[in-house]
C-alpha cells in the first residue's frame, strides 16, 4: 500500500512539473511576441507630461492644471512645434523627480488645444486624447521630458463578427442599466449619452471617461490593446462598482436607521427634559452629573471609585427604564453616602474619659476601670485589634448610657443598633439590590448615619437575636465582631467590601446564656452588677431628680423630696436591679407637683385681689410620710427574716433579671405513698435539685432516726412561694436539703440564716453565680448569717463592705457544715 501511494505521489508531481513547464514556455512566448510587436511598432519622439491622479483616454477632452516647470516646458515646446504630447499617469509611489519607472508605460498621445496662464505660476491646459502610446525610453529629461513613444497596434470591434459586436454592446448596456439603478446620482445627460452609443469602441471609451473609476481601473482599460480585454476590463469594473454602491447603500441605510433612532431618542429626551424642568424635576443626566461631582469629592480608594463610576455610566444607559433607573439611582446614592475612608480624630485624653464616665455614672467602679484599661491600650496601640466589649447585666443598670459616655469621652460618633427580636440575616448583611425595596443591612446603615468609618457602634440587646428559615442572625454577626474578618465585611446590597476594623463595637446583654458560644467567644464580657440602695440613693439625688425636674419644667425650689422619701421609693415602690422604674417614680412626682403648682397659679390669677402681684409658688414637699399621697400605697415589702426558728422553713437566695431576691422554701411531711410533691411553678432544674436533696437526706435516715418503712408510708411536699412566679436554677439545692432535713428530723432552722448553693448527690456544695445580688437581697431582708459555697469565697473580695455590713458570710464545702450552721441549737 505504501509503495502504491509513493508511486501515485511521484506521478502527480511529474504532471504538475509538466504543467508548470508548459505555462512557463507559453508565458515566455507571449513576452517574446509582445517584445517583437513593440519592436515592430512605429516610433515617434515627443514631449512627455506626467500627471498625478489623471488617466487620459483616447477621445477624451479634459482640462488640467500644471505647475511643475518640466511639465509646463513640455507643453510650451509642443505648442511651438505643433507636436503631440504623451500624457501618462504617475504611479502612486512616484517621487518628485521622474524616472522611467515612476510613470505608467502606456499613456495617451494627445493634442494640446489650449493653454492659459493662471495666477500662482499655474498653467491650465485643454487637451484631447488621440490614441494610445507606449513609452519606450527618455531621450532627454531637461528642460522637459522627451521620449521615444511607440504606436502600439489596437484591435477594434469592427474586426469582430457582427453578432459578437451586438452581444458585447447589449451586455455593456445591461450592466449600465444596473449601474444607473444603483447610482442615482449620475447626471441624466451622461446617462442619455451612454445609452445612445451604438458602437462598442465608443461605448467603452465613454464609459471609461464618464463613469467614476479609480486611477488603477482606468489604467487597466487604457493598457488593454485588444477589444475583448477592454470589454472585460470595463465590464468587471462596472460590476465591482455596482457591488460597492449596493454595499455602501446598505451601510448608509443601517447608519441612517441608527442615526434616526438616536435622533429620535435625543429629541424625546430633550422633550422629557423640558417637561421635567416645567414640573421642577431633574433628568437622569443631571443626576449623573451631580453623582460625578459627588464622586470627585468622595474620600475612597481607587477600586471603590471605579466601581461607583461604572454604576453612574450604567445609570445613564438605563435612564429610559423607570424601574431599573430607580434601583440604580438608589444604589449610587447609598455608595456615595458611605464614609469609605473618612475618619474623625479621637480624643486620646484618658483623664477626659475618666472625667466623663464619673460625671455620667455613679458607682460601677469595676466597669469604669475595665473600660479605661481598654481605652488606654487602644490609644497606645493604634494598629492593634480592638477587643469587642460586651456589657452584661440586669435592665436599667446603665449599660447603654455607658457606651454613650465612652463615645462622648473619645469624641466619636455614636450609633445605636437594637438587635432585640431581629431574626432575619438580611437585617445584618442587607438584601441583594436586584430585589424590590432592597436596602443595606443595619451595620452599613449605621455607618451611613455616622458619616465616618470609625464611630462607636452599640449593638444593643445582642442576647435577644433569633433565627428562622430566613437565616441565622447570630451567625451573620460573627463576621462583624471578628477583628480578623471585619476588615472586608461583605454586605449583600453594597457588593463592595467595607472596612469595619476602625469601628469600636460595644455590645449589651442581660444574660450570656442565650448568646451562641461562637459569638460569645469573640467578645470580652464585662459584668454590670445591680446597684445597692446606697448607689441608688446617690444616683437618684445626683442624676434622676435634677433630670426629671428639668424635663417637667420645675426647679428644686418648687419640688423638694426628702431622703426618707427617696429611700421609701427605692424599697417600697421599685423592685429592680437598675434605676429605670425609680426614674419613672420621680417623673410621676414631678407631674403631680406640676399640676398642683399650675392649679395654684391659675387660682391666684383669677383672684382680683392679686391683680398686679407676682405669683410665687408654694414648694411641694414630699416626705416618707406623705409619699403615698403622690404615688399611692406601697407596692413592695421586703420579706424580712422570720422572727423565730421554724421546722421545715429555710430562707434561700435567688438571682433574677431584676436583681437578687429571697425565697422561703417550705417542706412538710404527711402520710402517703412515698411521693415527692413539688409546687410553686418550679422549673426542671429546680425539680432535679429537690430530688437530689431528698435522696441525700434519705441517705442520712439512720442519723435522723427514721426506719426503713418511713419513706414508703410518707410523702414529702416542697413548696416555694410565690406560686404564680416561675422559678428555676440549681442554687436552691442546699436550701431544699436543709428544709427537708429539718422537716424529717423535727429540728428547727435559725430564723436569721439564708443560704445559696448547688448540692451534689453526695452532699458536696457547688458554686453559684450572682453572689452580689443575692447578698444584697439578704441584707435588705435583715439576714445575719449567709452560707455560700466555698468556691465562691474569692468573689467576696469584689463585693463592697456596704453590702456585707451587719452580716456574717460563711463559706461551706458540704452539707454537714450547712446543717451545723443552719440548725437551731438551744
């Protein structure tokens, strides 16, 4: 097979070589014939004029201007001697001085009919072409060109059969008709003249003269000595011109359509512009110009600037679509309103920060100390990552106001974002701008409100965020509160990474129990504990009282509140860890005082005896005696310590969201089936503590003196008043165990003792939380002895003597110690 292929290949190569050889021989023979013909053609010597861009054809009468000295001299010589001139076209790349290669060899021998001198050394010549001439060689080049010119043999249509002549004439006229249809700009006289031609030679020459053609096309017609070659050259040139005209018309039509549409759009836009101006509205282009001006003034990076610039260009293009233009406009306005790289200068004075915190808040020494430490580190290490502070404490203890004071101390813009009840991830990250009504998230909105990239942003109630099918809000907050990630915070609406590393975040919460562990891990928790009665007294006198007087239009001379009244308001009319309700009570006092003063003033003004006199209001005095006249009867009464030791009744200590409280746990035994009855709206953890306490006490049956059948024939009932208040938590374990032990053994428990602590199954006392609030509640109740877990003993160092004054606090490690101190002994 391979040998056959090789044989066939050799055969094809041989055939190709023979064809090439034959074509070369034919070409050589043609060239020899042409040379022989040129040698045999008659020769004349005549001046030569080279003209750029003009091809003179036989029978053509044309005017042309000359300014070169050689050409003008050639015309003058021809006119004087009555000789003809060879007019030949210059080649496109011809230089200033002509050589034999710079002029086409075939030209037209022409007779000079007229020569007129024009201004500027220009000569206007009228010449008529006679026949073709072949430039052989120059005989002189100065003062003008003179050459030997051959007179080549030309074939004419008369040498062809009549049928061929008719066919050629009809074919040219058909092509001319198509050309006339395509080119409607041709003069009618020219059209009539061409149609009237009945000679092929004349028609070919007239077409070459009258129809606009390129210099190259006309030169090809001039160089064609044979009538058939001239016919084909003219036909091909006309056909090409027809195609060019058609393509040109198509392109012009498309351009015209586009221009017409653009013109129509422009006119309509101008009309809309005028209408908007009449209505007092702005056009999209005006808005775009304003956006560009705002962009020039915007302090941002090149990446952000380029993004906004593209959006403005897009806004220009969608101006005709109302829906898209509204979305684009809102998006651009949001981007331009963000403080990308705009910052405010912080106040780095630690003394000013301390002064501001002390001025706005009383007490909270530990909290203030930690905040000042945090601010000191932030001021010293400007490039470091700031920790996220989380203030945790009961309501009304000043968490939000502390954050506001920090912002004032640092001269930072303050932004508060309430996260309570937020359950949609889009509230944090924003919505995609393609949605109707889309908007950025609360973080970006906060930055926009602040107008700076380094504000203090308070995330209030962070423990109350939730999640649903729309996403997990706490997970979205992970990126916001992580210093490693928030440098490139991605908001779905903005679509450009936003730097949150300069924002000082402070969070608040009432409890850390509901905060997800990954989110809590990113924050540094600072506990804001409950206020003592003494702290509430100072806050009321120094802050709440003056604030409410000013708010209600009173002065301290119009309303006077005694310290006894304030103490009674704190203990009998409020029950909270903070001072929010206490402020409301002051507001209530001020409103009632304002009413009394106004009634007195109006009565004074109505009395004619007081005409011309100045009214001086009588001061409204509030004491602990007449306080119920203003605020009604006392709402709360402290549950004081029992007056005598009782069996089965023990005072426990509990922590609630409004501070500490005391719980009186009651236990009774009765004949039954060995059941444990629990009442008082107890939670699951508290029920488990009761079961553990009972199991521990049963293990001491021999010590108590109970037989094995006692628990089978008796039931134990544990009740925790108040029954309508839900209660839960493990810290009442030792209290329940002591009450059950007292009820089963018949030994009374001291009336002045209170306790708190979780119990294990083997009687070990385990640590609890909220010790300060619990000791505060014990102090209010008049408790003299408080038992706390041994592991909570270090917490006593942080509790002021004001709270523990008059109480003995004893740490215990097991139930034996608890029973030793709690049970009454004569």
